[in-house]
């Protein structure tokens, strides 16, 4: 299963969908997006190889943006996503808050690692 598929499956958890419904997008938010929503993107991939040159593991870093009209709304989405991703075996690497002037929305950016074969 790809890291993207595992992530979308994890974010389908009840706690996340209760907040964002089906508004989970790859790469970018649609222009007329309704908030809150989640955007994900693979930000890096590292291949762990065997001594024979084959790939034994793939370590994918996944960046997740949790968007809302308020800081507390974005934090609530991020908390729900964090719980769902931990349950799915993702490894947390970082979290930070931000504000996007263009859309007047708050963002909590999450960074996770997914290890797969």
C-alpha cells in the first residue's frame, strides 16, 4: 500500500471526517474550498536498499496541512488527524501553526513518516 493510500485511509477515521467530511485533497486545496479541510503531499522519499541493490523499505515523509477559519478549528483538525495517523502506524516528525493571508485561513502543518515495503 502506498503512503498516500495509507494516509487517506487513516484520515477516513470518524474523528477526522466529523470535522472535514470528505474534504481531504492531494497537493492543493480547490479554489472555492469549504473549511475545514486537509491537504496532504509526499514531501520526501528515502529508499532503504539491501546489499544486493534491491529496495527493502520505503520511508515516505508526508506533509499534512489542516486548514480552518480559526486557530482552534485548525488545531482540532490536526489533533484528530494526529490520533488517526498514530493509530495507523505513522511516525510523527513535526507540527507547526501558520496563517495564510491569501485565503485568510489558519493552518496547522503536520509532518509524518510512513515506512512501507
